[in-house]
């Protein structure tokens, strides 16, 4: 796949179609929802109307049956339009987050659940992280106890996106106590359940950026779920989660790169127009060089990200590439947004020039879904063969 060099005709058409959908939703729109905290429903409706939520879903359930490469092109185009993570996060989970059901769900589950996600009828959130465990997934405390009809789930989750409007939830919980499991990662199970607000309280978390797409702390008490909600085998939830980590990292990478490109484009335009001491500031190397360096870093990260996507679509191992692209894309995107703010000088701090929102949102990919340090640990161990350090 030579995605970093040249798009196929189909890929170019996808990119162009997404850009057309994004065009009416300019920076003023995204600044408005960022200020108000209003969910960008009009944007999501436009994406749904185009049928794009099913870009990577199987044709058997109404999807387009395309790959991670095409999904990455789509999500990058959204972020690069100026929507940033406010736009990407509004649909991120619906586009690729339910791949565990595609890969491990029964045919009946796929037909029951996936068409409703593609149509936008069901709005889903993903409940994994917990306050006391963070990245230590094996130490999750939320319990799913067997009942006559299925399971009863009780526990807490944190940083669950879109829980305020979700009616479905993909959740991982312990079905076997950690002390009784052969390995710490055994005994975790994955469920796709109704988001029953009689048994789930979702409290929004005030945060630094992306106000329009909220994150929540969930308090779950005696949530009854049927047997049919179990995805894959009981106790195999950790393995199922691992299967989706590489695509998630690649999507975060390309979204961060898209946001960085949007920032560099705004900075370059401002540098051409802003005249100080009788000359455009873009004539000064102190402005030129940081922007040029940021561009080079973004493009290098992009090649790694789409190499990872191509390997994934070919059914090959892409762990190193996926993790490296998430690290490189997040760092390059952040530095590009920082360079853009600084190129604007004092006006970079003003909301009316939009780049301060880019800068705040650029932090997301540096933190989630995995830290920079854990990625470097992975590469040190799995690529360089160094001993585990934690």
C-alpha cells in the first residue's frame, strides 16, 4: 500500500467526499460548540446521512466492507478540516470501536447490533478504564456476576466518552475474581449492553478541551444484562480488547496528524498576511523554520501510520508500527499546534483565531488511549528485545 505517496482512485474519492461533508462545518461552528458544550449533532447527522459510519463494517450488516486504511483516511480528513478531536471523537467509536463484535460476535449479534450503529440509531460508549486501575487493565474491579438470565454488573468506569447520549455500552468486567484466575488477564469478559440509566449514573468530567464531546465517570449498580450481551467467550475479554488496540492507536495517530496539518495551514496563512516592521512575518526564518519542521514531522508520522494500517488490512502484525505511529503522530500533532500558536503571537492565545482550541485538543492524543511511556516500553521490549521494566 503506497498510501503515503499516492491514493488509489477509490481512496481519493473517499477523502473528497468526507471533505465535502465537513465543508459547511467550519472553524466558527467548532468554536461555537466548544464554547457552549453542545454536542455536534448536526455534523454527526451529516456523516450518518452519507452512510460513512459503516465504512469499515462488513457488507453483510450494511457496511462498506472497507479497511482500516479507508477508515483512517476518513477520520484524518475530519480532523484536518478543523473539526479536530471535537469532530473525530463524536463518531470515532461508531466507525471502528465495535470491531470486537465483528471479529468475535455471533452472526446473530452482528445482525442485531451493527446495522443500528451504522444507521446512527444506536449511540454507543466504551467503558474500560477505571479510577483505581488506569492502564493496568488486569486490575479492573468492575464485577459481572452470573444470574439465571445472564449477568449483573456493578462497578465504576472513568473517561467514558459520549455516555450522556449513549443508549448502548461496550463494557469489560470481571467474571472471575483476579485471585482465582490462572493469569491476571484471565477472567475478564466483554459485554455489549443497554445503557440503562436506572442502574448507571454518568457524571461529566470538566476537562481542558473538547468540551462538545464529554467524558464521564460511570457509577454502575446492579445492571442486569442477558447472556446474549456477552461478546466472545466468557473470560476472554482481555484478549478481545487486545485485538482492537492496534487500529485504535492508528486512528488516534492520523487524527492528531490531521489536526496538526490544520494548525500549520492556519499558521502559514497568518504568516503571509501579518505584516510587522514593514514585511510579512512569514518572511522571517524564526517563523518559517518551526512550521517547516512541524510539516516534516507530520508527514513522517503519517507514513508510519498508513504503513501500520496497510499491514493491519493485509492481516499482518502491525504492533510496532501502530504504537510508533501513535507516539509519532501525537507528538508531531502537538508540536505543530504549538508552533501555530506561537506563530500567531499574542493572537494565538485568542479564541477568534481558532488555533488555541487546536492546541488544547492536541493534548488528547498524547495521553489517550495509552501514554507515551507505555508505547516506548512496548517498543523497547517487543522490537529491541530489552527486559521488561515494570
